[in-house]
C-alpha cells in the first residue's frame, strides 16, 4: 500500500496564507514530483478550500469536518454537497479536538461517516485514547468502542475509508507515541476491521497521528507499523511538510 499522508491545518491560515502555501508546495512538487509514490491530502479550513482546490498540484483535497445533512436549518454548518462542488475527496471524522473540545460523540460521528459514504467521499475516521485512559490501561477498550460506535452493526463493507490512530496525549505535544506503541494500536485496529468486514477491509489504510515530524516519520510509516501519517503542526509550512512526505 502506498503511504497516505494528511496535512491537517486545523484553524490556521487565511485565504491569502493558504494561497502562498500552495504556490510554494506546487513549486516544490514541480521541481521534484512525488509521482505515484504517496497519497498526499491537504486539509485546509473551510474558508480556504476553494482557493487551495483551484491551485493545488500533486495532492488531494480534504475537509476537516462536515454536517451530516445535504441542506437545511443548520446555522454555521457545511454540507457534503457543498464540499463536493469544491473537489473535496477526504473528510476527517471524529478528530480528537472535535470529540473533546466540541463534545462530538460516536452516534453523531456515525451519521457524518454515513453521509460521507453515501455521497462518495472517503471519511478519515480518527480514534485514540486520552492520557488518563492510557494510564488506566484502557487503550484497547477505547479504540474498540470508538470503532464500533461508527462502524459496528453493519451488514457490509461501507466502501473506501481511512482510519487514523491518534492518541490524544501525542497530538500537538511534541511527544509522539513510540513506533512500537503505534504498531500495537494499529494492529489492534486492523484485527477489528478484518473481524468486522473480512478481506474487504484489508486495503483500508490505518495511519498514525501525533507529533509526527520529518525526522521521526520514517519510524511510523513502514510495514508492520502504519500505512501513513496524519500531521498537524509540521504540516503548516510547505517546505517542512514536503520534506516529511519525502522522508515517509
Ligand atoms: C493532528 O492534528 O491530527 C495532529 C496529529 O497534530 P500534531 O501533528 O500537531 O500532533
């Protein structure tokens, strides 16, 4: 499986800054193309999606969130139809910041996942334990609960998606999990997916996220550990993220 690498900009970059980033990214890719060696996805904030989508070379477009209805009285929300018109292919579901700061729960995330699949997007389902849950030895239980909350009870494989294992304590802290810990969690997720969907799920990329940088990415993105990385802080400069992709 070729590495999957996501750049989650979170709530960073105005449209002008996003344009500057893409111009630099494009010049790096044109100078030294990435070819087919990786699937790279940029996740700008909603306001910059159109500008990024119009100019971007050598990467796919992703959105950081979605509301699970096509239209209606949902002030402030963005629908799958709106994202489709902008050329968005991937959408994050259940990032820890939405679970823990915005209070989103599994039942709501399941609706998002279903709405995305129905509209032909590729959801990126984020799961991961907090530091407290980890200390209490509950990592596996939490991962299974989050997976089952969104994927459980289905008759059939829902279609293409990605799973990101992102331990909450490693996100934005500069302290990543060890590749051994990541490998263990990814393996557990893989076993779950295979148990639920059989061989159909074996092609689902399971990636690691949490303080990944250009120097440590090689330890996470390799056979036996994970199929890629979801990157926050180190995706905010085009040169740094490009280097990270190159090193993966
Ligand atoms: C993330 O936002 O998904 C993330 C992993 O952030 P960081 O790389 O900054 O830890």
